[in-house]
């Protein structure tokens, strides 16, 4: 299979798995990620399905790229469509759970799936997700550290989502603290490394 086809396959698997991970965390009902809190809050306020609202938010965020002079890739567009669609399908298939231990398991499984999926779609290198591009675009335009920009954006979206009825809980904090280290690991799994030059040697162990 050509390299480009493999990259698109990796991208699509990552996006579909990402949506499934979101759905598991929503069904866990112990707190979800800031952007999902916003999507859930807006969904409750408008009656629009969670998955469709996720798609609409992604489209709005993409439009914010225009003044930031960011250029989307095909992966950006597919991210907007398929993450929300995948999440909605899994939500339709999976009923609400009442057992607390099952809900904790669903949250943990969802977080692992999201971390794995992030490594997959970033490793495919076909364009950043709309929210990632917003952060990097603001970084380029303002010069502010990326952690300040990301924290500021996520505080705003989680606050709006919470006021609209989104699920903010201990899981939201666990996700915020844990997703970075997990993605750091999964990106190393799925990001291709450049081939070694012929005759090169492995560095000696310290």
C-alpha cells in the first residue's frame, strides 16, 4: 500500500477511535474534556445531538483560522466531520450506565482511546485538528506561550459549557492533567521516524 494511503488509513482510524473515546467518557458521567463540556452544554441548550454539535463547533473554530492565517489540511476537515459522527454513533449504541465502577472503567478506557487516537491522527501528519490549529495560530500571532493560550481557551469553553449544563467533574480535572503525558507516549508509537543513514551507528549508552 502506498505511503499516502497508509497515512490516510492511520488518520481515519485515529479520528473514529477518538470519537469513540469521547462517547465512552460522556457515558461515564464523571466529567469530560473542556471542549466536550462545551459541546454537551450547547447540545442540552439547543436540543442538537452531541455529535452534530461537536461538528458545528469544529466548523466555527475552523473559521477562526481565517484571521489567524492558518491553512487547514485534509486531516483538519476530516477531523471536524468524523470525530463528531463517530461519537454520536457510539452514544446511540451505548446506553447510560448506573454502576459507578463501570462508569469509572468507561472513563479510563475513553481516555486511553483518546490518547491513542491523538497519536494516530497527529502521526499521520495530514493537518492539525481545528482546536490545535487555533492554539498554534494564536501563538504565532500573539507570541504568548502555548500553555497560556491553551489554558485560557479551555477555561473559557469549560465555563460556558458548565453554565449550559455540561458535565464538569473530577474526570475533567483528571483528563486535563493526564492527557498530555499519555499523548506524549502514543505520539512516539505512531509518528514515523526518519530512516537511519547507511553506515550510521546507534549512540552509545550513557
